[in-house]
């Protein structure tokens, strides 16, 4: 039974590690919702080479992407209908300016780069695609995905090493800290890092009072603020994203298995010796931070300060970006650039195409551009009669056009624009900062305050004992 228990614990650790790595997420500055943008320099793109670029996408597992080449007229018209005929006839008219303006979404501000919009579901393959493009002789890059924040996992690793060296039961802490370190490598976010720092502090405490009488009681009753810190660490992990929070729980389950297996391992080692020391003092009578609380707690606080400082530096765009060319690309802006048509322009263009056969060409001053009346001839009881129908440019018409975007038989730029929301404004931008939510910032500050409280509480207790 003991062997089965050990196997299950080891299996739990392995499954947790695999799932933590599998559900990894990479922090990035966002230019577009649900899309990444790959840019390729125009002087390396020819008619034949464009096919090679698309082949690299397909070979890398990206079968869906929005490019200038695969754009068609974004409206569904009946074949050989009068609307289709008039659209073909008037394709170069000012009323079809939308079709030409939408092409601006596929070039940077100077027209030197061609853009490809890749859905987020292929996000983990983007770096590989860019690497393959550059190897093939193309000059390519990614829009605003920032460089991996190596400082965050490095801080966690250094902290784990220091805590291991200061721990009373090094095996317990060492085994327990492996999964949190893996989690931080796979979720290099500010709030995730601080959540892991709190978890490492708790694991350090557990390793120090392990095998002492009343250890569990000491953690739960006498150090309620520590449990509160753990709860806050949970919320901090979820403040990054739902996936990050769920991965944190998976990692924590594996960490519990690691703690239990380390207890079993220590018992197995101690049985080899005839003399086994008995810990006389209970957990309540020893310092949960060991004799080095004056070192450990300041190190914990310094680690959090480094993470917060890195966040502040990142907000000022001091951290590096993969957009090394510093080019201006289409993206979300506060003020819209007239070069980029929006959904309202798309709605109006649809209205013009559909109502073109029924508009007066006599220049009638009473003409209402938002209301069209057109005749239809129908047979009733063997008699041909004329009936007048009305069309209105209203919210109902817009909703119908909006819903029809999903029914287009190609990967359209309209789908990309639709995913940005109704308040989307487009212009040239160079996003190179992480989108850290206000909630995450609040949780990080709360975590820091909690750790500060733990520090001063420990110092007061230590001073009182003297």
C-alpha cells in the first residue's frame, strides 16, 4: 500500500508538471484582439515568393490567416443579380472607395512591409513562423509581442536557492519548490511571480516546522495572516487570467504531492540510522522562519520590489520588444485615422451596393440616402401587379450586415475588425508594453502589503522575545 501511495504521489507530480508546461502562457503587448500580426518586408516579396510565404505558414501548422492576397469583395450577392452587375460596372467609382481603403490594413505607415493577421489559436507557432521566414531569406517580424521576461523566473530561482540554503529541512523545501519555479517559467507575469513568492514563503515555513508537534495548528491558528496571504496569492494568480489561475491550482496540487513525497523520503532516510533525534520543542515554540528571519524576510520583500520595479520600467517601454524595426503598424488608437475604414464604413458600403439599382440618377433634391423605395412585379391570380418595397439604413440593416461577416467564404479583414469591438478606432501605432490589468496591479500591491505586514509582525515578535 505504501508503494502504491508513493507511485500515486510521483504520478501526481509528473501530471502537474506536464499540465503546467502544456498550459503555459506568454505575456505580450496587444495590438489586436484575438490576432497577432506578422510583417514581411516588401522588397523581399514578389508574386511567386508570396506563395512561398504562405507555404511556410501552412507547413508551420497555420492554416487560417488574413492576408491581402486572399481578400475578395466582402459581400454576398446572388449570382448574375442586378446588384452584382452594377457593382462590377461601378467598381472604380467613389462609392466603392471602401474596397481600396481596406487595403491599408495590410501595410505599415511607410508601405515597406506587408502584414499577415494570424488568429490567437496559433499564438504558440508565431515565433517559429518568423524564424522560418527569416531563414528563407525574408525580412520578417512580429507586431508587438514583447521579449520574454527572463528577469521574473530568474528572481524566483535565486529566491528558491536562498530559501533552500536557509531551510531547516532542505529536502522538503527543494522538492516542493520545483513546480512553483516551473510555473513561473511558464507564466512569466508580474502577478504570477508575486503569487509564487508567497507560496515559496509558505513552503519555507512548512519545511522549518515539519515533524514538530502542533505544526498544522501553528500554521492555521497562530499564523492566520499567512493563510490570508495564501488566499491572496490565489486571487493574484487568477488576476492574470483564468488559465493562469487554473494552472496555479494544478501546480499547487502537484506541490502538495511533492511535499508528501519529501516527508516519505526523509522517513526512509532516517530509518537507516539507529539514532533518531526527537524534536522536543513544539512548532509553537520555534520561529517559523528559523534563526535567519532577519535575512529571509528582507530577501522576500526585495524580490517583490524587483518585480514591481520591473513592472514600472515595462510601463515606460524600457523593456525590449520583438518589433525591432520600430515600424508603425495598424492597430487600436484613441483617435481614428481616415485611412482605415471601420465597421460603419463597411455598413454604408453594403448599403450603397445593395441599393445602387434603385437609386435615382436624376439628382432629385428630395432623395433620402437612408431610405430607398423600389418596385417589384408579382403575379397574383394570373395578373402582374407592381408592389413597392422599402429599405432603411437603420440598426436592423447594420445588424444583418454585421452578422453576415461570419458567413463570408474567405478570411476577411472585416472579421479582424469585427473582433475588435464596436468602439474600435484604427490608426498607426507601435505597442510595446504589456497590458497589465488594474485588478492585477491592485493584487500585486495587496500582496506586497501582506508580505510587509508579515515582515513587521515577525520583527516585533523577535524583538519581544529578546
